[in-house]
C-alpha cells in the first residue's frame, strides 16, 4: 500500500438546521500539492476546513489526514499538520513570543531558538515582546503562520490567509506561501480570489453553495474557460466587423470593448489588419476569467450535462 | 499534562480578574480587623465571634463565615466561570485544539487550574486574617466550640485543616462555574449563573421544610469545619462534606467534560 494522502475527505456533509453548509464534499490533496480551495464567501470553505481539523463534527462522511481521522484519533490525527481557520487567534494579554511558547508547549515543547527562527520567517521578531492585543490583523495573520511552522508541518491548512491584508501584506503572504511550498510543505489554502489561486496553486477544487463543482488541475480549468482577449479602441464597431471578417467568430461588443477568443497567431494577424484598416488600438490584452465567469461557465456546463 | 496545567495557571496569572478575586479575598479580612479595632463590640452571635479579641486565631474562622454567603462564591465564579468562556471569547479554543493535545487533557488542566485558584484564595484569606489579627490581638490559645482551651499551635493546625475542608465546597462552586462556562460559552452569563446557583443553594438551606435534606445541601458544607473545632473532633460533618461535595464537584464536571469533548468549535 502506498503512503496515505496528506488529506482526504469523503462525502463530507455539514448541516446547520435546514442549511447544508457543506454538501458531500470529496477532496484529495497529494504530497507536494499547493491545493487551492476556491469559492465565494459563504460557500463552505471554512466549514470544510473545520471538519478536516476536527474542530466540528461532520453530519456525514469523514476526513483523513495522512490516513488518520480527527474524530477517531483525536489530537494524534494532527501529527504533521498545522494551520488555522478564519483569522488566527491568540491570547491578547500575552506577548507574541509567549503565545508561541504556550503553543509549542502544547506540542510537547520547543526550543527558544526555533521560536526565534519562525519569528524571523514571518518578520515579527522585533514585535515579539508586545502583547498580541495590540497587533494588527496582518501581524496576527503572520503570527498564525509562525505558530503553524512551529509544528514543522508536512501539511499546512490555511483559510484565506490574505483576506483583510493590505496589498503589501498580500504580496508578502503569497511570497511566504510560495517559499513554504518550495521547501516541500504540502499546502491547502482556501481563497475567494481566482487570481491568487492561479498564482500559487497547481491544483484546485471549486466549491459553490457547499458543493464541489470542479476538482483538478488549474491550468486545464483555465484553458477550458478560455479567457480570450480584450480589444480597446475608439471604433469598436468597425473593429468587430473586421475581426469577424478574419474568421474570428464570436467576437462581441461588451461595455465598449471587443471580446474574442483566438489563437495567438490569429491575434497577431488581426492586429496588423486593424492597423492597416486605420483602426487605432489603445489596448489588446489577454483576459483573465473572473471567478464569477468560471462559475457561470461551469453552471452552464452543469445545465447541459 | 503538567505543561498544560502550568499554562492554565500562567494564563490566570496574566489576567486581571484573577487578581481582582485574590485581592478581594485578602482585603476583606484586613477591613474586618480594621473595623474591629476602631469599634467596640463584635460578632458575638457567630461561632468563635466572642473570642475575636482573645487571639488572632479566631478571626479567620469568623471571616470564613461571612464570606461563604456571597463573597467567596463570587470570587470563585469570577475565574471558574471565565476559564472556558474566555477561550471562546478570544477565539483561542480553535488555536489550542489544533495542537497536539486532546480535548480531555485541556479540560482537565482547566479544572485543576480553577481548583488551584480556589484553594489559593481560601488560604490567602485565612493567612491574611490570621496574621493581621495576631498582630493586633496576639497569637494566643483558642477557645474551641466545645468551650475547651486549645493551645495556639494546635489551633493553627485546626485552622489549616478547616481551610482545607472549606475549600472543598468552594471547589463545587468552581466546578459548577466551569460547567456553565463550557455550556454557555459566555463569561458574564457563567459568572452570574454560578453566583445565582450558589445563592440558591444557601437559600434552600434556610427555607422551612428543608430540614431533612439540609445536611446534603451545598451551603451546609461550608460549616463542616466546625467538626474540627470540637473536642473531641466531630468527624460526622467532615466525612459528610467530603462525599457530598464530591457529588457536587463530579456531576457538573462530568457533564461539562462530555459537552467539551463533543462540541463544535466554530467561530470561537
Ligand atoms: N456555526 C454555524 N452555524 C450556522 N451556520 C453556519 C455556521 N458556520 C457556517 N455557517 C453557514 O455555512 C455556510 C458556509 O460558511 P463558511 O464555511 O464560513 O463559508 P466560507 O468559509 O466559504 O466563506 C454559510 O452560509 C454560513 O452562514
Ligand atoms: Mg471562510
């Protein structure tokens, strides 16, 4: 038998009264994955992660971390696993360092030098003496990562780690995730931002209203969604006619822009043609599908299927 | 387990309310002694109240009586009612439950920490009362509840034993506080609820018609120490307090434990 997957969920269901927060979710995260768990607010990401970490009991189904079930094996199921759901929380009346010391002791003790190390990684060393009560959201988020790293995890579960951060904080957090992934840590991170998942993850599951509507490689998904191109010009009507004449079917006008799908070679060809026709181009850029468009796309597929 | 317990104690030591309770337990006897210094007369209708100016040993017993009504229950509830709920409030339950400790271990450490606090509060009150009163009235022989004379040093031993047996019904209040703290997830509700419960227990003890069950009510156990102060010692109330309080401690803790073990930790 091969090693058990870092993370496996089978038929996870969580009901709150009539609301089905998580509806028969299956997930498999393989070693070395940076797995994106993508879905809009309220889709059930946090609830799924809570079940995976053993914080709440599934109504049905089960979760396994390296083959162990948090409900059966208790804290032992979290061996080699670390992470947080929603914003990481700490004792506000203790300093950052004391919080880490406490959590390290709950894991069986940790050397001071290791605490310094993880504080350095998240760049909190100089604020470690201050009480967490005075930390900003971003600092708490980084302390959450530090607390997770103290466990030397093989699997890291991060629930929307960049939500609520300012742009610089987001960039740093994404850099940190990349760095940890490159060190060989398997990561599952939830997000409601497609671009973020695109930047960080190799595999993705998309959840909507508690149900997984896609699970697989991210590049395949984006290909199938066919981002296409956007053309901005002062003469969109004429440009569209020209594109159609060049065999680019489906070129359409939307919000004063021309949107179309084509191979790169065809795009080059029409750009020359546009110039020759005297149609100025202010922008011709590849278009990234938004999460909403992906959803639209997939629901259409669902309807067809 | 020692590590988890140690951190529960350290957390208490880092919070204001701990010192609020502990401080109150130490200031009350000081106020009591000061008032008796400034005024004539004394609490003559209270056990040992008549001897309050004979020896510093009498004061801690008299203060025990006064504080058992609501002060000690409140001081205990303040911390025990908060010890699980504050984790819910701070959202730290999810933080500590995703480390390498089982829920049972965390809960057990909280029980021990709450009991430690309770015992410390009772003994702190006893010590302050004894020292302050002895400075004023001397460390003299004590007249027992049977009217016999007990040597000062023997009296000190009886005081220690009395404080220990007194801490046991206090532990029952702490246990109820822990239970409410777990179930309500709300510190204020748990503190107030625990105090109400302690007052209700006392009220039951003075209502007419409760005579037959009175020895088994919690309020009654606060007087178990009287047994030590009789010559010869009367073990009946002491033994009864031991097992009656064990039930008052065990029942809420068992329910609290089961709830804590199974409950969903979401958004806390
Ligand atoms: N403890 C709870 N009680 C009741 N409903 C809940 C609870 N937790 C989550 N929900 C509901 O479950 C759904 C999924 O929530 P959540 O998992 O937090 O979504 P996400 O993390 O994807 O934003 C939401 O409709 C939310 O209101
Ligand atoms: Mg969420």
